[in-house]
C-alpha cells in the first residue's frame, strides 16, 4: 500500500514557511521556493517537499 501524498495550496505553504503568499510567489519567481506544480490550474506543493526544504535550510545553517 502506498503512502498518500498530501498536497498544500500556495497559502497553506506560505503559512508553513511563515511567509506571506506574495513572498512565496516571489520565491517561486526567483527559484528559491520548494518544488511545486500546477495541478488543475492551481499551484500545489507536496507536503514532503516543503518539509525537505525546511530540513535542508536547517542543515545549511548548521
């Protein structure tokens, strides 16, 4: 049995990263945001990619 993929909207992802949606849009534009995809015309993020992004940030800070 495969693990379900949890998808987050742009607003939910911004909340996880403690950013405003506008800041996250700029991060997407500048290529510094977690991986995302357009699904059904909406920008979506896999929760696992967002958590990996956060963990890498802490790893780089160490």
